């Protein structure tokens, strides 16, 4: 299929600047950028296909325990509900935190807007070390209606994923699981660590699934170098 694609440079020539008065330099630079955007789209498509073609991941042998929003103790397999895929996000809102991580909060706010649609296809659970009622109270404060919060019982899960720091804080984790019969397997986990960040950049995944940064990347000023979202403005 890839062999029959029209070259990106050829497609980019079809572009038309939506307003009159653009200079020849702007038109040329925009078409060159559009060709790169088309190539980037195609690369993302190949990346998604490569991810979906991953061979079966390891079986999760440990019986991790959680507490759901009804305060029932459940296992990892129970979090799937009637779905065969489970998307989890472990957020930085441990019991030692007075307030949750602003970056986690920003990301979850965007996910909440799509959660009802996402849950038509897969199970979606937000995991945290704080009591589930504390997590839910913050969700109500933010007006999040469609996210389901789960408390990790003990720290086995966080420790095994390497999410706890020596000072008792946490790292976030985006992990996708697949259920096959009675077995739960790892499908994919975000594994770009701080050590993998390029010089001058914060660590981030590719593609960056945070809509905050995706929108700012469209602007002249971009992400900036000294700004992060806040819990209050």
C-alpha cells in the first residue's frame, strides 16, 4: 500500500492559502511544511500499525489488588469489565500529596472529554494511591463525569512499575493490557523515560497524546520553556 502513495511533495502543491496576500516565500515555506506534515502522518500510521502488530506481551502473574469506586476489592482482570482491552493511567495523586500533579490533572481533563466515547471500545481506568473517595472528590471538583477511579491497594503495583521515588512521590504511567480468556497480558506501556529525552526537551512520548501541547505546537510561541499548567488560575 505504501508503494502506491502519491509523493508528499506532489500532494502539498494542492494546498491553497485560505486568505489572499500571502508572499511567495510564505507559500513556498508552507507547502514544504505541508509535505513534511504528510510524511509525519504517514509515519504515525506506520507506527500505529507496528504497535498493533506487537506479539503477545508477558502474562501478568502477580495478583494486584485494587479498590473500585464502590469500595469493592478487585483484581486486575476485574477492571476490564466486558471489554478485552484495558487502558490504565496511574496518576500522581498519592496520599502524601495535598493536591494532585497539575500535569496529570491537565491530561485527565482532556481525557474526560473523550472518556464516554473511549469506553465504547475499551475499558478505561485511572489508578492512584490515594483512597478512591479522595480521588473521586477531586474529580467532582473538576467536573469530571466520565472517568472511573481506582485505588491501588498497597504499593506492589507502583513499585513493580518503578513509579515510586525515594522521597515518596510518584511518576505517572500509561499502560495498556489485553485479556485473553483468564489471562491478562501486557500489550503496551509508555516507556520513554527521562534518560531518553532529547537535549532541551522535557521527556514525552511520541506522538504526544497531551492535547495541551498538541494545540500549543500549532502556535508561533510553541510550548515555551518555562511554563506548565496550574491547578488554579
